[in-house]
């Protein structure tokens, strides 16, 4: 990696689609040699959900939810103070209040958000975007101009991706293929356009996995697990077991089956990374990411039906397209690629960083020969600062070795005897 190693705090949302994406980003940043910690906002989700059970008025509920958000935001600031990150990377719907973002601005802590949502459907970005140092988005069109109008000129396009360590081909047993497989499948929420479209697929061997399909009686026989959420491990098995994976982007427009939007959803990259065959609706940004022979695309309901008939009878064509799609993802569309792009974009926003080799002199001589092995184990380079190593050691699991114990002991000693700066 050409860029210097950084300490990065990833602020996860309490729930939602960007939660797993945040974890994929952290793994990718670690592969790139950075030290990563998460702010685990999902731990606060149960408290947030409990507020809705109080049976209070809307105004009072809004006040309570905002008050809890302020508490969580203060917890983020406490984590920033303890971890001293070079960058705070917030995922969409991260629990960071405007006051907390202003505090980070005041303290000159670089911030970035990856807004992995449709800006027309989720307009909350208008209040928060100007308070971030940079704003990565999955859309083009008029969105950058809209961001500039609200005071965020430093936005850039960063499409979604896949994590090959999670999304990859599997060798499934006959039992798994019976459990997860079908001729046609879909994994996702029951948006209005999907309900309309899938009613026309009920004559096939169809399985629907996911939540928010309540009241869709015609599709109930095809809905798996009574509409429960499906975890990532099982989703990957479904992708691998299905003959044809339907990938229909969501739309809330009444009567619109094929949304014809711009951004490309994570399912597109994840299916391709699994080497699974998919039929995906046409998106305006899709040609920049995949060629015509790497994905099978439809742009109407009749086109989807024709494609289903064609590809269910042509296993060789399915395999060839899926293989080319997987190769493209591995070459250009992983989260390592995306985080490398993000960090390169952010270098000018972060202060220059140099190594601090002087701390090595404080390590006992009989432990120094183990240091290179420890740095390699932690994914750090020899120019890592003492605090980088401390953060990496604290972030790993398992039993501590002699050197790791000595480093943490030295860190505690430094905290005890280093004079504290006066409060601002």
C-alpha cells in the first residue's frame, strides 16, 4: 500500500442494509494495512426499538428518539477520544447528530460518509451532508449538484461492491440444494414493484426469501421462513443453489415494475462474486461496471419472462455469463478496491503521518526479535506508531503473547504518568 497506515473508526448504523457493508469496509481497510475499530451502534438498537412500545404521542416519541440519538452520539465522541482516529468513516444512517459532527469539525477530526442509499427516497442527507469533510455516493445524475447546493462540494461517486471472503462459490451438498435451491429465487424485501412482478412468476419453481411481504396472499405459498430475515451465510447458499437469481431493484412508485434507476445495488456484485447466475433489471450506471456479456439484463416484465424461458433451457450460457461476471468483480469490484479508492481520495484531507520508531527503544531487548512477527501478524508495517500497535493488539481476539502483554502494560504506564492536557 502506497498510502501511510491510518487509524480508522467506522461508525455503524443501528440496523439496515449499510450495517454489513460497514463490516466489509472494515475488513477491506485491514487488508490494506490500516488499523480499524467499529462503533457498534447495533448494541443500542434494542433501546431505540423499546421507545416505540411506550404508546406515547408522536411529539413525545420524537423527543425521546432524538434524546437517545444524542446519547449515542456522545458515545461516538467518547470512542473518538479513546481511539484517536485519523478518520471517522460513517455508514448511511450512522447515529451521529449534527452537534457531534460539529464537535468533530471543531476538533479537526476528518470525517467521511458513504451514503449507500437512494437520495430521492432517503432525503435526510440534506441536514447532515454539509457537516462531513467528504461524502461518497452511489449515484450520479443531479445528486452531486444537489449536495453542492446544500454546502457539500466534496462528493464523489463510489459504487457498491462484494467481499470475496464472504461472497464466493460454494460446493453444496444434495441436502443443501434441496433446502435452498429452486429454479427461480429472490432474496430481499417486498417492495411494491417486486410484488407486482413476482405475481407473474408463480407458474415457475419460485422461492422468495426475505421480509416485508405481509398481505401478499398470492405469493404466500412461495415465501420462505414466513418472511423472516435471512442471514448472510444462508443468502450465499441461496445464491449458489438457485438456477436463476432474480435481481429486481426496488421501487416505491405505484404501478412501476422496472424502476429504471441509476445506482446498482449490492446484490448485483454479491451474486456475481458467488459465480451465481442472475437476471438484473437495467440500470443507467450498470454499463460502467459490467459489460453486456458479464450480466444478463432485462428492461421490462416481458423481457424478464423471455429471459427466464431462454436461460432456464441454456445451462452453458448461464455458466459462461456467471463466470465472466465473477472475474469482473474480483478484478475491479471488491471492497478492497472501494476502500483503496476512498483512502486515496481522502489523503489530502488527513494530516501527514510519519512513523514513530522511538517507541521501539522501550521494548525489552529480549522481546524485540518477536516484534517483526507481531507486526506481520497484525498487518502493520515497521513505521507503525506505538498507538497504532496498541490499537491493533486491543482489537484482536485470543490470548495475549509476551510481547503483546508488554505493549499493553507500557501503554497503561504511559497513560498513568503522562501529564494530561487541560480541557478546552
